[in-house]
C-alpha cells in the first residue's frame, strides 16, 4: 500500500533522494561483503566431507570427535548467511526507494545464538586444529591450510560477529526514520548490541595521571612537558632547568586526594652537559607513528570537542561532561606524546646520553639558548645525595610554572579555539645584522597544539639587509601563533641532508606573534615587526576566514582556465585532461620530485599569480616561464587551479556519498561503494583525477627524499579536490563576530583527507578507459 510511505515521502525530497541512493550503495557493499564471507565459510567446510568419510575407515585422519570440535556450528553459520544473501540479492537488483530489507536483518540478528555457540567453542576448535596440523599426516587439512591456515579461517566468524553492529549502524545512518525498515533495523541493532556486550568484556584504557616538587637557593629558570625516547619507547616527562642543573622527572599517578608528586628520572649538572650532534651519538632510530594513526587521534579529538560543545549548550549533568573531558584529555595527551620527531640530544660528560623529541625547531632552539646562556655561569661539577635529590624533586610541585599539559581540555570556556582559514604573509626584509650572511626564513604555525613548518623563503645571498618580499598563503587549523625563524644557510655539502631533522643551518634569530582575531578581522594588510635578538624582520599579514575562503566562484572570463568548469576547458582544448594540469605535473615530474615538502611548502604568491594570469590569457610563453620558476610556485598554481574550480573535482552532488562511503565499516563494502562512486564522476573529472592520482603516487615513492608520504599528499589535496563550495547562508552576516570555527569543520576536512588517502592506497584503480559498469552486478548499482 502506498499509504505506508506517505509520511516518509513528505521529507525534503532532494535530501531524501541522496540518503536513499546511499542506502542502496551500502546494501550493495553488504552483499559484496557477504559474498566474500561465504567464500571463507566454503573454504572452511571444504575438507570436512573427506575428513568425515576417512573417519569411518580403518585409517582415520581425524577422529569423529575432533571433526565435530573443529567444524562445530560452521555448517549452520553457512546456511544462515547463504539464506540471507540469496534473499537480499534480488531485492537490491530490483531496487526502488520503497524496497524493504529490515526483516532480513532482523531475522539474521535473531539467529545470533548460533554464533554464541561457535564463539564459546572457538578456542578449543583452534587448539584442536593446530594439534592436528602439527601432525602433518592429514593430507586434506594440509592441502587446504596451504591456501589459508585453518586457525585463520576459524577466526573469520569471530571477526564477522564483532563487526555485525557496525554494518547495521551504517545502514541505519542512511535510512530515513520514517521508512518502514527503520524500526526493524533498530531492533536488529539492539539484539546485536546486547549479544556483543554479553561476549565482550569492556576494557577501559588506563589513564595517565600527573605529579610534581619544592626548592632552596637554586632557582627554576624554565620547565615544560617533553617527550623522552627511552629504549625506543616515548615517555612523557616534565623537564626542569635550574640555575645549575637539568632535571628530568615523571609525574607519579595520583591516588585518591593525594597532592601531586614527582619521581626523578635523571639529572645533569650544567657544567657537565653538552649537546650532541647526530654524528657524535649512537644512531638511534626514532620510532614514528604512521600519519594515519595521528589522523585517527585528531578525528577523535575533534569529535569529543564537538560533543563537549553540545553538552555545554544542553546544560547536561556534570558527570557526562567529566567523562568526555577525561576522554579528550587522554586523546590530546596521546597526540602530544606521539607527534614530535625532532631530536634534542643532551649528554652528561661523565655518563649517559638522553634524547628528547620536540615538534618545532623554535622550541629546540629556545631550550639550547637558555641552557648555553646559563652554562656561562656554571664551572663546578657536583653530585646530589639521594636525600638532596628527593628534596629537589619535591620542590618542583611548588616551583613549576607549567602546571598542565597544553591541552584544550585545560582551557577556560571563553578562551579562543584559534583561527580556521588562510593567512597570507609577506616576509618583507630584515635589518640589524652585524655582518653579511646567506639568509632565509621559515614560518611555523600551530595546529592541535603542535607547531608545523609551513613556508620557507628563498636564500638571500651575502647581505646585511635581505629584502625577500615574498608572499605565502598558509592554511590555519585552529591556529593561535605564528612563529618566524631566521637561518644562516650552510653550504657545507658534507653536512647537508641529515636524516633526523637536525638542520646544519644556524638559527640567527627567532620570534613569534599571537594571531589575534580582532587585529586580523579587517580585509586590509596588517604590517608588523618581529624583533628577534637584535634582528628585526618586517612582515605583513592578511587573514581570510574559512567561511569566506571556500566560496567557489565562477570566473568572469569564460575563455580563461581558473574558475571555469573543467568540462568546458577540456571541450575547448579538445583534451581529456586540462592543459594546465598536464603542464604543471610535467614540470614537477621533471625537477620537483625530490624537492623537500613539494606541495606542502608554499610557493611565492606573486609567482603563482603570474602563472595564473599566463594560463588564463593563454600566454604562449607559459612553458618558458615555468622552466625558470621555483617548483613550489608551480605546485601552488596547480593547487590554486583545483581550489578555484566552480565545483570541486569530486562534484557537489557526489561529495556527501563519498563522505558516507569512507565511513563504512566493512572493507569489502567500502571498496565496492567507493569505486562505484568514482566511476560515477563525469568523464573529464574522472580522467583528470586518475591522471593526478598516478602522479601523486610517484611523488610518494620518493618519500625518503622529499618527505611527502601518501598521507601528507592526501592532507594537502583532500580538501582541495573534495570540499564543496560554502553556501551563502553559512557566511556570517556580522563580519565583526569572532572568526573562529568549531570542530565540525576539522572533522569534515579529515573525512576529505581520508577519501583521497583511500584512493591513493587502493591497489586496483580502474584505468581511465575502463567501461563504466557496476563492480558487483550487471544491473546498475
């Protein structure tokens, strides 16, 4: 009856269409996943019949009891999933938005008792199989184990049942609440969750707590939280610099209402302390977390921040808020511990060496500076008795200046969460140098409390007054501080290209400036001077908030390239990939593949604007211009082209589906959905994307030299290729309101990064000429 759909048809039509289209893709993915799972169960059942037949002969391979134990409940599981697959397949093939499938999922959930029996027997089954495999005389088992080991196949149902709720979550997310399937799927999810909670023990992550000290005639000069590398493991430490020694301590866990306490790990008298270079110390590998792992932590942080904001607005109970804050604190601490990779080596002349990991050259220089300055007053070596060391450690509780980790969870509610958008910075010139040097500057900004190098000027050769006048566009993600470092370039080839991030170039000066939302509110350039130990660097800054920067605009020059629809350009050029994309990639492949930070380091803005004009006016000398230009400007031009497309390469229409597809839990379902979506792109978009994708993979192959991993490239290009135009309604009507944005944007950006990273990591990508057909079925899915 059509009446049952009346309420569900009254929802906003376009949103409903998109949601139901995604529902169909999710179901296609579930079918693909079921197909794979059934093939695993078939492989598991394959040796059962010959083994049973042999069991009744005079020379059985396995006893009847062993066969029963190993294959317990597997035939029943196969029947359940075969019936589910056979029922679901025709419904998806004869798809309409009114199609119902909830009854099938509800029935499957009601049969989870079979899984309970399987899981209870699982360990015994694996143990029995391993014993039998070890005997080696059981040929049917051996043949089959060479394909996929029996224990591995026995694990498949365990893995399947633990992920059953994830599939239901995905489907519910894309089913309108008024659809007849919705209550059935909710019921199936409830049954699955109850089942899982009965077999899964909740394990709560242990929370790292903190401790501290008290002092006498020596004074505390500086302290901060740092990461120490101890036997390959990262340890969070509180480091204290006193007038005569450096103390490394660890916060003890607080029990009950006890006050903070510190444990001393080691100390070095300043008279005995030296800074080691990489050559002087033992080569210690620095274990680095994969970028994907850091990204996953950032996603959790953004989600928790959003949740805390919602709870704050809803004025919910403090217990919920406390729990969320605790989780946020854990994730932010984890990020602070996992991120830094820049070594600071300290050595005790009379003994051991130690290594701290720091996220920014600025902080490393700061520590070295203050220690070296203080060493000028320290001449005597000494050693502390255990009592003196204990008293010093206790004193730190009262003396510490850094009381908490730099976490947002520790900030007041009205404190700024930083700026989101683009900061244009012009580095004009430097003055105050005493002698002629080869100088360049780098710019660092903070993101998630960690500083990252974002731009680098060219080297200005042998002068006391360098005039760079270079403009950079820097993307801000919750940033609050801009740091500027001025270096003297070392041309000693023997010392160049060090692997561990220690530059042989000498820092001549450093300074920082707070990114004040009020100061940067206007559209005009703000000129300022950054003083740094005798040197002054003049800069100008202009900020464009995220809301304004993402308004993709159509070009007023229809015969140009920038801001013109990609299909218009390819049609006009009679090419499959726009000329600008081919030219830029060709030049980068010719001489930019080994450039450190290619695509991440900003190019000079005036060069980028010059190239943009040349391409827009079809200047015949564009290839000559490119051959003489810094390769970072060419990379910047390519990024600008994609960012200024009136519609993103992945299209506004398909963007929500890509975001939904990447969130699917089942890997087979995800691959099916993502490849289907990719093949749904218009021809010029698809061919251009595959052309770019191929190039980015080649860039990442040179990661050991250019430091650009697949993840780094996804971070740079993900938002540029996927982010839809901001709708006018999202732009604040009051331009004086604070230009900060919440974490929903961070989550969206991370989703865009994940989509591109998925395609970069996928081994089988269709070639541009492949026929557009469903990955799974002959009927279009």
